[in-house]
């Protein structure tokens, strides 16, 4: 592991650029970056931001969304959490907090602006990138190719073989999944096959 990569991870782990922002949210929480990647990773999971359970546990996708995502990928927790093979790099590394009405706040743009390009420069062995949600899709594909999540995911074949866009695996999206049965019948078999090939 290079000194530059080690330094980057150490700096990210101690990041507190959003401390004032988080203190002003309804949750009044402190930064806790969830750093989960190694240079050797073959799959990149580009998500949105940690939720409350992940913030508390310090482990990405340690919640019901993670259960659904692992089912989509057809891999167990041991494979999913093997940082040497799967990098989990969200658009924001800390829980953004809730608004005064209890809604999820978006990932602060300053996080991706500060860290994302630096991290991507080190992840040179990637074979497959899974783009979960609109923020990740717009950053990696460009706003012109990712105008909305449904449209982007419907056109998933346009981004093969290097990337597959996905909706967020949140249980709040159960209605979306029922309204779009092609996701399970057409996309998931290809997703699972591509994941297995990337991990070989």
C-alpha cells in the first residue's frame, strides 16, 4: 500500500469539514466518515450516504437496505464486506442528518468535491461500478446521461460493461420495484452474473 493512499484514507477518516453543518441539523450529530475501500477492489459500490444505523455501527449498508442490496447481488455478507474486492464509496461518507421535518438531508456536495476524484485515482483495478441512486449516477455518468433515476436504470444496458445503475435498495422503494417488474426479471440476472465475473 502506497504512502499516498494510506495518507488519503487517514485524512478521510478524520474529516470534519461538515461538523458545523451536522451540528445544525435536527440530529445534532458529529462527523463519522465510513471508510471502506482498498486499492485492489474489483467492484465499486457508489451509493448516496450512510443512514443512522450505519452511522452508529460504522459499517456500510448495515441495515435493511444492505440486506436487499446483498440479495440483488446474490452475495453473502462475507463477500460483500471484503474490502480487498468490493469498495463501498458513497457520495458522502458521513450521515447527513435529518431536517426539522424528519426528512433525509442530501449528501453534502463538498464531500464528493473534496474526496471523490482523489479516491477514484487510486481504484485502478475496478471491473464493475454499481451506481446506486441519482447522486452517484450523475457524478459518474454525467447529468446528461442521468437525468432521473428511473430513466437511467431503465437504460442500464447503455452503460455496460463497466457500470450498472441501480435504484436505492431502501425499503421505501418497494412500490417502485413493484411498478417496474423488469428490474427483477431483466436487470437482476445480468447484475448477478456481472458481479460474479468481476469477483473471479
